[in-house]
């Protein structure tokens, strides 16, 4: 800050002051600018005074905005607030096919009807062309339904064989009773694989 006795004018180089030291000086800067404006307008014509008011107003606005920026609260660094990272989950790769074997067994309900479709998946070597699946449904220790289905193999690249899926027609069974589904799979080489799955069928 430089002070001149003759002109009573204040000159500031606010951009040379570090921002941490600048913010406490804001009230003093505003007062100095108001004094400067009073001194200048006393010696100016009305038109020049009006222009000077606009200039001083713009300077005041810049000072206020700068003060608000430097005085804004800074976010606290919380050690525990680390950004969560998604950990990729590796899906196990099916192993090589060595012969006839069962896979997954599941069902799909018919829409609005107490009827259900059953499916049995499996695998075999590509020397097999077709497989025959026999489904037996047991409820309360009794056989309540039997059906069968055939399927052809679809080659599974890189596994040395193929997969198949046997689908039944829709079966009418009582719901809300533990149901045991036995599946016997036979290929065209008369090899056999058997699997069992328990279900509780929902009402439709």
C-alpha cells in the first residue's frame, strides 16, 4: 500500500498478496476503496462521477466474489470415506466332457394353470447323437406321473463333447407338496446316467 499526501489516493496491488493473507484484508480494502471514491467524485463532473461509480462498483463486486471464494468452507477429508470398488467375480469355466453325465434339473410353471414343465440338462461325448430322458415324479412317496423326452447333442467348443437338454410336456401336479423328480438318461450306446432333484411346486 502506498500513501500520497498530495492526492490522498490509495494504490493497491491486491493480486500480489497471497490468498491466505488476502482474506483478512478485505474490510480494509473496501474502506480504502470507499475513501478513494469519495475523494475522486469530489473533483469530477456529474457525468464523470457516474462513470467512476460504475467502475468502483465493478471493483467492489470482484473483491466480494474473491473474498467469498477464499472464505468458502473446505470439505473435510474423512479417512473412512474411500470410494467403493467393484470386485469382479470370476464365473467358473465348465471342465472337459468325459462321458454321459447329468447337469441341471429345473421346472417352469404354466401361466394360470396347475401345470409344470420339467427340464434336465446334461453332457456327453460327440460320438453320441441322441439321448433319451425318462422323468418320474413322486409325491408323498408315490409315483404320480411319468413322461419322457429326447434331445440331440450340441457341440461345446473346447470341452471335447456336447451338451443336451430334455424338456417335458406340461405336467399336471399338485402344488405345495414336496415333489421328487427322478431322471434316467440313456444314450444311443446304451450308457445310463441318473439324477434326482427335489422341488416344492408353487400354486398357479
